[in-house]
C-alpha cells in the first residue's frame, strides 16, 4: 500500500485552483474596456507590485502582458 500525504495533495490542489483563478482575473482585467486605473483606483500600485512579482516567478504569459500593456517595469 502506497502512502499518500493527503494534506500535501490538498495544498497542491489549492495552489492550482488559486493559480487558475488568478490567471482568469488577470486576463479579465487585461481585456477590460476600462483601464486598470479605473478598475483598481489607488490600489493600482498593489496590482503593479503583484504583476511584477508574478511575472518574475512564473512563466505564465498574462503577467508579463499586463506589465507591457501598462508600461510597468
């Protein structure tokens, strides 16, 4: 009988679900008619920081596309 670490499997599943949701939300913002500034107001600074972080640690293209679209560096 093979040992299965249920807690570890739940953590991995949670991470995958959260990643998918984050990508979906980022794509919705990217494709929205409103600007990111209109959507997030003063919190746009936090959004920029998150995009910089996610783009630096992930190979998911939408994060880099957000940075390019808004000329964030």
